[in-house]
C-alpha cells in the first residue's frame, strides 16, 4: 500500500512540475540560411565519385567557385524589446549559426558522421549584441561571430577585414574596436607553423596557439561611397609547458596590420553597381592569408630559429572588385587579386618549424583575375559565364598557372534581374587548362585525382540559396 501511495505521489508531483514548465510563446524569433547542394562529375578522372576543384593548390575558391562542395548554414536569432520602448530604443539580438560540411565527399543523403561522409559540424556564431543603446550612437557585442565586411562573392573571398572569432566589440558611430581570441585547437592535422606542444591527458598533441587580436576600424563617408581604415595588433603569449623539455618553450611574439579600402557606388540603369579597391600589409605573426582565406592571424611561413620569432615575416594583399549592371539584360562582376607573403626564415623555398619539422614553403605569390557575366535571357532564366586566370608561385618554384571558363544556364524562380537573386538552379560546365609546371606537379585537387593532364573538366547540377 505504501509503495502505491509513493508512486501516486511521484506521479502527481510530475504532473505539477509539468504544469509549471514554461510554454514557448516567443514570437520575436527569426531564422536564416545559406547553402548549396548538388551533384558533380570530374570528367577525365578515374575516381570521379567525389569531384574535386579545378583551382590551383593553396588558393581555395580563388579562381572560381562553381565546383564547391555541399555546404549548409542555419542561423537563428532572438530579438528583445527594451522595457523603455520607443522608436529610438535599443535593438537587442542573440544569434546562433550552425554550419555543416565535409571534406571527404558526400554531405547529405545516405551518409552519417560515422561513414565516409565525414560530416563536420561547427558553431561559427553565438553572440549577443545591443545596437544603438537607448537611441545613442553606441553599440556592443559579446560572443563568437562571423565579424567581417564585404566579400568577392564569385570567389568566396572575404578579402579585407575578416575578424571572425570569439571576443567582444564596441562601436561608436563609424568607429569600432574589437578584441578576439583565435582559440586553441588540439589536433594532429596539418597546422600553420606557429604552434606549441599541448599536453592533453598525457598525450603530446599539436595545438594552434591562442592569440589576442585587437582591431580598430574607422569608416569615412565620402561622395557615393566610403573609405575604411584598418589597424590590427596581435600578441601571442609565450608557449610554456612544465612537463616538457625547453625546446617546447617559446617566447611571446607580436604582429601588426594596416590597411585601407575604398568603396564607391556607381550609377547605372539597374541599381547596385560598385567598385572597391583595398590594400593591406601585415607583418610579424600577423602575415596570414592563404588557402583562399585572408585571415591575418593564421601565420604564414616558418619562424626565424635564431630568434624564435616571426619578426621579419610580412604579407601584402591588394584587391580590386566591381559590379556593373550595364543594362536590364546584362551584368558583369569582376575581380583582381595580388598577394605576396613571406615567413621569418631566411629560406626562399621550404623551411622548418620550431620542432625541426619541414613545412611546405616560406614564400609565395598569388595572382588571380576574372569576371562573371550574367545575361538575363528572361527574368527567370539567366546565363552565367565566367572566365578566370590564376597563378601560384611557392618558394623558388616556377609559377603554376590555370585558365578556366565556366558556362552555367541558371533557373531563377524568383524572377529577378539581379546577380544576387536566389535560389539558383544551375547546370554547370567548367573547363580548365594548366601550364606544364602545374600539370607535371599535380598542382590542383583535380590533377591530384586525375593525374598529369593539361586539361580538366567538371560537369554538375547545383542549387544555391540564401535567406536573411
């Protein structure tokens, strides 16, 4: 009897707790997404189940992005209303973004994170922000966010001010200051050379050393556009381990960045035309920018082993990008990029890291230019066509060179004559030609898959969307 009464009491108590549970009635919620999916085929490759990019090694999507693999982002946000309401009230948001991708083939369909799909998940954003606090010119944010400006969309390159990471920022009118921590990563994968030996559970593991990145940005409004000035200071704390020999202990190091960007709106029959140029110079540990990324805190090259520092390292990045909406039937989007980077080692070719392990190269140059035309055959049918040229020189090697042409008939069900209209349903065909050095040295993911060839081809059916 007592047992039954006890069970009855627990049951009634659970009903009471359930009744007191808060019911979700929040309507101040929004959701956004970016993604791409499809199928592709590497023509001329024996193993074409997982098609590879035609672009040169070390350049990511620079050279054209039509061969990019499946990718999905889901962003959710909550919006809060201050107690003191009014048209000038604070705008408060809390946002989280989830990303899903794979470097091992298929992401969606009959795959899981335990199979060959190798699905990777990430949380690139989780932050809160308060904009125009109480109607003032002050704004703040705290957390992790994709904190960056414009990109060159047709090559997926955030070229100037990518300060994504976990940190805090404050803004007053056109001036903003942020401090981010780049994070420590315990991994055995290939890393930039600026690492220390991190002891995790007694197992030596390579870890990307945490650093503090301070960024000051100021925007000057000018006629039909703006000038953005950038300054960064980065400090890497000393890497010490109590249970390791002295060769694993490194002194602190620093680096800095300066840069300027000019953005100008251009009057055209269809709105949205612009031209943007930028120049950025980083030195010390702030000489990053490789693999299609422009993040200065991913240090490039090797250290000077006499001083155990990156004092002599540098990187120069120059970009040009434009969009011309020529008339209601045609738009042209183009870019040009030049990057020259060098590590602190005296070597002009390959070099070693702190532990004496040989890393790839201590010097490199990237040159790329291209343009994508959009012919609005109908409001719902666009013909995308793109031409890209790319050169990559690593160390004292010859330049690897790629020339690529893509044609992509595109269904645009939204019926807009706009290069930003989405979703896109594309039939994609790309053909690339490689110079002798690139072909002989397999200087492309496609060539690594197919073997020595002067020509590479890609055929696919793709969809791309965004909703923000």
